[in-house]
C-alpha cells in the first residue's frame, strides 16, 4: 500500500502477488469502488504467480480528487505513468464497468504497454436509460448520505437473485458507507460527469489489436448485454461471454465463473 504522484495527481496503489514475476495483471476499478473490490479475484491470480497492480483512479476513495470533470484519456495516462513509475513495461489489463472503459482507452492510446484486455460489464456509448441512471447517482451523491446513497443505487447494479440471497451482506455494505469521508462523494460526482461526457468510444474500438475478452452479466440492467455485444463486434477477434443469472457487479455476484474466464484468458495469452 503506497501513494505516488503521477501525471500531477496523488494516486493510491497496491502491489500484490509475486514481485519477481514476468507477467503483471492490472485491475481497474468500477466507479464506486476501490482496490478492495477485487477481493474475490486476487487469490486466484496470486496463487498462479502473477504480479498484481491495483490503484484508485483520480477521484476515487483513497486517491486525490482534483476538481472538475476528468477524461478517460487522463485515467489511461495516469495508469500508464503509474506502471512506468513501478517499472512495469507491459501488462494484462482487467477492468470492470468504469474500469473496463479505462482499459479500452488504455489499449487504444498505449497499445505498446497492453498485452491483453478483459472488459467486464462496460460500455463504449450511452443510451438514455443509462444516462438517467447515472444522472440519478449524481443527485444521490450530492446529498452526501452514505447509507441513502447505497440503497439508492443498489437496484441498478445488483441482480435480483443476488439481492434476494444476500440481505445481510448488503446491509453491512450500506452501514459501511456511513464511514466514507465526505470528499468521496465529491470525487464520485466528478467521475459520473466524466462518464456522461466522455463515453464515446465505439467508432475507435477497431484500433484495439490485442487479445480481448468481453464479459457481461446476462441480467445487467445498468449496462445490459447489448453494449458488450457492440464492444465485442467492434474489436477485431474479441471473445464474448454472457454470465447467466447475474447483474452488473459480476466480480461480486459470480466470482468463480468469472475468475475461470479471466484466468483462462490471461494464461492462454501469456
């Protein structure tokens, strides 16, 4: 656990796994998350000997939260410069939701540092339903009430089966949100505005030439499978998989199935 000033911003990061490994996996967070959100993915990649880099984007929980709207190009450059700071020349990139959108930008702008990308529940463009979901999150974040924020956004991101079977877990997460610092919500607002203004990547996706895996929860209502199909169709030779009975937060809802896909894809392309 450490911090580094890169691209003019103070980023929180963690290095895990095998420090001497030749192969590195970089995990890129969803918008509301932090490095801890990859808890179900880390053990399998640590067990198989990878070096692992996680960090909070500018605007996220433990990183600096500059004012103003950001861009995905900024996030991609931040990631590249953090990798350079740590001596990582090339990596497999795994991103969920917002992190998947950063992963695509990274693969387009800096293909020389990307071995593969795995994109989980992400989009390359908006529709009005998605736009209004995120606009609603802005209004929730402006209230700076962590528990109200959690319950307000919950129906748009978790699948019905997960909600039905995990009441106690979700209650604990809601309670945990009462402890987040106030500036968390300021950062979230900046990130939501970034998403609404800068997710316009579809026409550029054919620039991505590295091996690509696109995964989506079949019951994702926030970023439904139609968006993942657009991404997979635009990126040459991309692999596409739907995970059944799963909402938007695939990394929590179906970790075992997802981990088999991610690990198999990365090992195949070592």
